[in-house]
């Protein structure tokens, strides 16, 4: 009976881990490319941010509008000579004035150029948002993919150990095995269950984030559809740090935005200087009989005299903002250089670690399991030693999945840092 129990345990443990698959027919499976396209088409944050560009373009229209002419009309409310209210007759008086403000010193054109620069800032902000959210999307995609592989292993081991525990309890009642063997299996189940729960929480967290990014219903199961084995080996082989840095300087929209901010503030300074020049008001006036002559027609020209207010405060503020944006641009550029260097070295180290793993590791490990089985059948090792070996196998496989995840995250971090998908996978 004990020998049959041992064979049963071996059959359970060596059956091989089965992939965790959603049984619901409505499970949504998306490839990485399909997920990215869905993200661009339906993400609420992107759709809302895109309206900022339309808002900025509307500012260009507003800046290009001319000031409206102003028409005023005045009539006598009460004529004491004939005691008439609102006298519109011959003896009454009314006055009409048509005026128009003309903006001088090129204020209109400067306002248009400033608004156009604002459009560029909104566009750069939008594209940088795409870069950031797309990185989050791919990170969660990879995390779910590799962590589910580890979850499968936990699921297999727990199911196997629970069956073994049931068989061990029967044999314990019959007095064929010691209680310490049962306790050992129970301890393994508790530890594995705790680890599996932590891993499941991480999978659920990543799944929630990716569902939010892709606007997937919370109740719809999601599975990434991808095969990491199809990615070419050593994708950094022909990539250098200087190439990455040059690409980042061209493609990073936050750097473009920081540079455009300098242009924006320079245009704002020009506008503020122009605002120091008073605008000219031109008006045509008709006065029926309230002036020195009846049916008076006059031309009015008016302009504020800039003795005290010459927009000094706004001009000084604009100058400081120009210098501030120049400092911030240099800071952004320096941060970019550091980020590219850091991510490049991180990716190289991760790739070196990954390359050090034998591609035949999985198959060799399976062969090793076979040897352990033979030794177990020859009773060279105990059932607990066999289980300990399988626990070690679990640790190794989960660590390998973590290394694979970190590898692709490091490669994706290079694309994120550079602002372009230089590394394709």
C-alpha cells in the first residue's frame, strides 16, 4: 500500500504544471499590438488630454480677432424748455458716437504667435502623456504575462500537495506513515498558499491598471496573448549609448516642451513690451445741438499717456520667466542624459544576467526530475526530500520568470527613456 502511495505521489508531482486559463467564454485576449491600439483609441485620459490641443487652438482664433467697434447713442431725458420727456423732435438733442480701438505695436500678431506656441506646448504634453501611459501599459502587460506563469506553478504544486496530503492522512490513520510527514506537507501547503495569494494580488493589481488603461469592463477576464520566446536574442547588440542619447534628444517630447517653453516666454516678453505702448482709439461723433454748432460732426482721437504705468511689472516678470525656463531646460536635458545612461546600463546588466541562463535549463531540469524519481523509486531519497526538491524547483522557476519580466521591463524602459520604440518586441 505504501509503495502504491509513493507511485501515486510521483504521478501527481510529475504530471507537469498546467497553465491557468480562464474558463469563461467572454475572456478578452489581446496581443501587445492590439492592446496598444485599443489604448490609443479609447483611453479616457488621452481623450480628455487631446481636448487641451483644441482648447489651445481656440486661443489662436481668439488672439487673432480684431477689437469690435463701439456704438453709443445719447438723447436728452427731459427738455426743460418745452417740458418734454425724451424729446426727439427738432428742439431735442441726441448724440451718436462710433469708436474703434486700434491695437498698436503689433499686439495682435504677437498674441497670435504666443497662442501658436501654446498649441505646440499642448501637443508636446499630449504626446509625452502617451509615452508615459504606454509604458505603464506595457509594464502591466509583461507583469501579468510572467506572473501568471508563476501562478500556474503554484496552482499545480498546491493541487498536487493537497492530493498527497489526503493520501497521507489515510495512511496516517492506518499507521503506515509518521505524523511528521503529514505536518511537513501541511506546512508546505500553508507557505505556498501565502506566496500564491501575494502573487495573485500583484496580478490583480496589474490587471486592474491595464483594464483602466484599455477601458475593459471590470468583470471581463483579461489574458495577455504573447510569446516571449519569439523575441530575438540580445536586442541591445547593435545599440550604443550615444545612439540612444541622440535619439532621446530628438524624440523626447518633454525635452521639446521644455525648449518650447523658452520660446513661449520670449514671445510673452515681446507681447508685454508691446503692451507698454498705448492703444489708439478713433471715434466719429455726431451731436445734434449740444455743441457750439447744430449738427456737429467731429473726429475723436484718444490715447493714454504712459507716464506712470508702462507695464513695468509684467515686463520684469516675463524676463524672469525667460531665464527660469532656460534653467529648467538645462535641468531637463541633464536629467535626460542621466536617465539614458542609467537605463542603458541597467538593460545591459539585465541582458547579461539573462544571457547567462542556459536556454536548455527547463528541459535539463525536467531530466533532473526524472533522475530524482529514479532515486526515489530506489529509495535513495525520501518523500520529503523529493518534495523539498520540488519546492526548490518552484523557487527557481519563479525567479526565472521574475528575471524574464525584469529583462523586458528594462528593455521597455529604454524605449520610454528614449521616447521611441528603438527596441522592437
